[in-house]
C-alpha cells in the first residue's frame, strides 16, 4: 500500500511541478513518470525497512 501511495503522490507532485514550470505535454508526462518511479522506489524502501523492523 505504501508503494501505491508513493506512486500516486509522486505522479501528482510531478504533474504539478511540470505545470508550475510551464512545461508542455511531453514535459508534464516525463515529470509524472519520473516522480512516480522515484516515489514508488522510496515507498518500496520504506516498506522493506518497516517489514524488517517489525519482524
């Protein structure tokens, strides 16, 4: 669940960031994908750390 939330939050933040920087559609799409991947990986690391600490 943390990974999915990270991907969604990353996609939203990426889209908002690209739009704030006045990017065209390709720029916005690239930012959405890049931020989604980055936040998804961060969520995966957090999930693994939580799992190792709990068990």
